[in-house]
C-alpha cells in the first residue's frame, strides 16, 4: 500500500447496506437512465471512494468533489436529490461504513469536510451544466437577434419561444444599463412584473457591497473590452431581500462590431449558497462549543501576518486537571464544563470592547480537548495581552454548577506570546505559546506566563543536549578528569573521577550541565558504567606503576545506578576486568541514594560493600542528615558538603555564622571518627580553611587549594617518588 493508503479498513458489508439506503433515498426523486440495480452498483462505488478518502493519510476532500460531480453526470439532478444524499450521509455513513476507526481521531471532522465537498462538487457540476445551457441559449439569442434583421417574423417567433420558455432568467439591456426586455423567469426571480423591470435601470438592482472587481468587469463589458463574464452575484428583490445568482453576461455587437446590447442569464442559487455557508460554518467551528475551531484560527492567524498588522498576541489556554473531571464525573459533565468555559471566554474577550472595536474583535477558538486560544490582532503591546489573559483566568475561575452537582472550581494555565509580526512567523508564535503554557503549568498552574526568548533559548539548548546525549556516548565525546584528594600533610591519598563532555559546538561541559539531564533520561546508567570502567582501568594502571602509593580512585554512583538491578555484579565485573584491587575503589553515593524516601537503605549497599570496595557518603549534611543510619550501614567515609567548608572563617574573619559552621564540622568529624569513618572536606580553597580543618581532625581535603580536576597524565607526576 502506498503512502496515501487507508490507515484503517472500512466495512464492505456496511458499504453495501449504505449504498442500498442511498439508492432508496433517491428512488422517488425523478427519472434517471439506469435500472435500480445499476443505480445501486454505481452508488456502492461512490461509497467505497468516500470511505477510502475518509481513512486516507493525508486526508483530502477531492474525492468528495469527484463523487458530487459524478452524481450530476449520471443525471441525478432532481432538486431534492442533493438534500437526501447529504442527510443520508450525515445520519448513516459513519455508523454503517466506518463503525470503528481508532487510528483516526478527527473522523467526525473529516466526515463533515467530505459532506461539504460532495455538496460543492455537486453544486459546481450543476453550475457548469447550467452555464453550458446558458451558453447555448446565449448563442441562440445571438442567432435570433441576427435573424430578426434578416427574417423578422420567423426569427421573432423562435426567439420568443426560447426567451419566454427558458427556466432561467434572461434579461437584455442597452449600453446605458436600461433594461430592454426580460422573460417571466427573470421577473419572478426578482419579484417584479416584466413591465416594471422594463422601466428600471439595472444599477438599481445591484447589491452595493458586491463581489470585488464586479464593477470593473461590467465596465469592461460596456466598453467592449470583453465579450462575456461569469460570476456569482447578489441582487435586491423588490421587497429588498437578497437573492444569490449564478450570472452569465454576454455582449451583443452590431454588424460593425460596436457594442449594442448585453444579455444576462441568471440562476437563483440562494438555497445552494446558504447550504454551502452552513457547511462551511460547520467545517470551521467546533460542534460542541460553537467557537471557531483550529482551522479557522490558523486562517485568521495567517491573515494577521498577511494583512499588515504590526504586532500579534496569542493567549494559549489549557484547563488544569480537566481529565480528573471526565474520570470522576463523566464525559457529559466534562462537555458541559467546556461549553460554560467557552461561553465565559467569549464574554470576557468581548468585554475588551475599546480594543476590539478597532480590529473587528479578538478571536476565541477551541483548539481541541480542553485547550482554547485567543488571537489578539494588531496588539498594542504586552499589557493588552496580559489584560486579556487575566480576564480569561478570572472568568474561568468562577465555580461552575452543572446538573445539580456541587460547584466545580476550575483553574487554567495560559501561555502568552506578544511579538512584532515581522520578527516571527505563525508557526513560531504557536510553538512559543505552547512552550510558555508549559512554563505556566510548571510554575504552579492557575496563572499565566509570558514568553521569554532568553528562557526559551536556554530550554532549547537543554533539549538539544538531551537529544545529543546518546550520540555523544556512542561517539566518545566524554572524557574523565581526576581531582586530587590529599591529607593535610600534602600526601596524595585518592583522586575523584569527574566526567566531562567535549561537546563539538559548546566546548567542554562540566558535570552540572548534563548529569541531571542524563538522570532524567535514564542515560546515567550507561554513562555511569562507562565512567566506572574508565576510572577503574586508570586506577589499575597507576597501581601497577606505583603499587606503594595505594592510590584510591573515587567514583560517583548516581541514585538510578545504585538502585539498578545487577549493580553489585557489575562493579565486581569491572574490578575483575581491570585488575584494580577492590580496596582501591571508593564509590560515592549521595544521602538520597543511601536512604530512599521509604526509610530503608538501598538494597544493594551491603552487596557493594561485600566486594571490598569503600563506600563514601558524598555531600554529607545536604540530604536526609539522619545520623542514625551511619552506624547501621557499611559506610567507610564521609565527604562534608561544600557549604560547611565555605562557611569556615577565612582571612581571620570570625562571626557567628562561621563559628556555627566550625562547631558543626567539629561535631561531624568527632561523630565520624567515633564510628570508625574517615572524613574528607570538599571545596577547600584557602590555607586558613585547610589549617582549621587539620586542627579539627579532618583526614583529607579536596578543592582548588589542592588542585583542580586534570587529565590522568597530570596525576602521574604526583605519584612519582622524589629523587633520593
């Protein structure tokens, strides 16, 4: 099947039943040159065509036009046949032919569009057929008028028979617009007598707000610049009501080619026009709320960009927690709620009359589900958009009472975009509105958020990093650097492995730019495994070259890694594959990894400790700070959080805050030593901090004072013994 094949199968049996219903609907509507069996077979073919079109991707309405035209070509032209066809389609087609199509969420909208397309194709075919008849009549009129000059009596009789008996209106006028003659059909169409029309200038019948270009077209006819014209045009009836017509005008020239008369042939299409307008309204408006739908909204949005407006504003609205209403109270209550919200939004926007008066009103549309949008054409600035959004929030927030249920309290989130038209596009405006709506919901719901280009660009960069993470790991864009951990006498005791991302465009990125993203996406497990393998391999290489150094390699273990099945076996495998002694590997876990919210330690912690590796609590003091678990878990070291160290007195300055931090560090060191744990102070940057930590009994320190993270080859010289 090709790209335009149906994405669902229709019911063949249902199609046959529907074709039978369709044939019966047209049985009593006039003669057609085929048997009932032939009629039913033809209508079955059209039914299959419509079903294929309804389910096709991409969806197109052209098959509906083709079916409508085919009906006229088959002489199904009784006036009531189109009505019966549309009624039968609307009532029975989906139920019989496509009883279930879960892959087509907008099936009802497609059916309405196809219904309109059938009517349009049928109407156009009838019009073309009428115009063909009109052209033949025009030629006959022209021949009759010529024959009048040659054989007046014979030609007059033939012309009068044709003129008077024609079912369409025919009028003849001179070059000044005076009506010379009309037939009875013309007079009845406009509600005059023939004699009254002969006393009228055709300009008196014209509708003032006429088809664009119509007057220029008529002037070209009078000047002899064109010989004919065809268009749809309104006329006034005698009672000042409006009649829509299909108009064909021909210019009659004399023997020397000078314009002499105009012949107008009119068909009353008022009923057909009103039907088309109703179908167009249905195609462009939401059937539940009556608001404009997304199709009409995007038409209006495009018109703003094409119409010379300086600024544009969009308020994208989404109800908060609407799914809970449907789930708890039922979809019928949810639908009633949407109707009330739509009515309130329309009222709140119309209340901005001083703004809307200059622009023909703001457009309120339903985008689908519980999403609405307000288009602010030619906005005056951000303040107008914010005022519209706040009015909408206030209107929605009023409790709603439906069918005797307790009042429903409803809130909404709104994303506001207000920009210069020349700086953006319709697509970018809607993308920005959708992004800003997400911000509003993330900020707490029941509020609006204003589009911020800088924030959006940051978010785009963040999204780009998320999307690039898997490929970065595949293409070896990550590297590991090592930061020294030293005793306070200057001896190198350990190094912490820290991953860096060598981004091809953004340069080298530190962990805080991507570790959180890796945790969100789950890639942290693969990335953490890679870092563990690299660090252990490097640690084993150092141990083979400098066995006396007993250098410990400290590797961070993320929460998702620590809780992943098989983490104990994975650590054991890496130690076995690299040859690193287990006691030279230290795994750093945060307090949240060690003590989950359920209050139980991570299941694998004891298994990890049983392999012989050291377990350290990283950033101690910033998580649960539940000191009781320190004596129950197999922990070997604490790494004091940076904020404690930063607060220690520096440069001889002593205040209450620094004294408090000093007492906390002193207490933590004493506690750790009492439990047999070593203590590492992180973020040590000054000599004063180092001296104080030494005095407090801290075992090792880490920070810029002792060295920044560096490639592995920069650590090797630190392990080389000094010459004797």
